[in-house]
C-alpha cells in the first residue's frame, strides 16, 4: 500500500490499488448502506449495486432517492473505515488529518456515487473541487490543504479499454481555467465550457479497487460509459496540514 503525494503535486494525481481485504470491507459497507436506502423507500431489490439499472423506477424516483445526503455514510460506518489498514497508513503518512464535512452533517463525509450505464447520462461535469469553495460552498482551515481520494467499487463491466467512469485534464492543477457559475440544488456550482477552453481529458483506467488521489485544483468529472452494469465509486476529501504536505513533497 502506497500513496505518492509528491506525484500528486507534480503531476496532479496518483493511481493505486486497494488490497482485497480492504476492498471487500468497503464494498460490503456501501452495499449495506445502498440496501438501507432502498428499504426506506419500500423497494425490494435483492441484488448488488452493479445491477441497479435493472430496477424499474422513474428518473424522478432515482433522483429523490440519491441526493448526496443519502449517499454519505453514517458515523458508525465512517468509524469502520478509519479502523482499516488503509486509513492507518494515511495517518502514518500525514500525521493528523481531517475528512471534510462540506455539507455540515455533523461528521466527516465519505460518500458514494451510483451511475447507471448509457443511455443514462447522469454524471458530474468537469470541475475542480477548489472551485466550489471559491463559490462559497465549504470552508477549509487556513493551515490545511485538501487532497481528494476516489475509489472504484463496481467498475463498468464489458466497457471498452477498462475505463472506470472518471476523467480528468492533465496538468490542469497548474492552470487557471475560467469557469462560469449556475445556481442549482441550493448552491452556486461551477460550469466549465469544454469547447471554449479546448479541453482534452484522459480516462482513468483500471479495475475494481483501483483508486486515484488527486490535487484540489485538478479538473475532473464523470464519464458516460457504454457497459452492461451500473458503476459505483466512493470518495472523500482529506485535509492535511500544509507543513506535513510540504515535508512529503520536498
């Protein structure tokens, strides 16, 4: 298990792979949370997330079931994540750190995404995480920097070239791309004109358990994938002391 923070700051990202034990633990916790939300909506679905697209529900019902607050793990499950070797490794790497609570739910946010295969196109548009704070959503301690972690739990099966549904703009953490803003879901959100900025993206490739660690300013987003299954990932923002990060990249 290894995460190269120097590479995150130089190249904008680092790609790794979870070991099987940690991967299965994370997968089981997320599946349990998924089933609990379905039960709260009186939906019986005795299958895993990867087959969620076979569930006959309307687009409105899908949206109402899966706002971000419903995809954030509860505090008990968050504590289970902290007890893993992966998080112990992060503590040894950074010393003390925080997981952000950007939605002010009262505990650190580890949350998952569910994205059905094409023809569904409900993926996040290109953005950098720092843009949201610039627009007034969330506040980070001044003595910290933010680093994002994104993990593939259910990758798209039978997709071309092992794409995981995550794309990014290389070296964009060094560039100041201009973006607009729109008011949506109660907050201002950034909007990037890809054609106007001549944006070219790279698709993250890998398999179940692959992850990417990336810079707060790296422009990234979801990718529509033609596959046979629903994909699922989870993510969190880690706030580490600037001093600790400087020691790792010097």
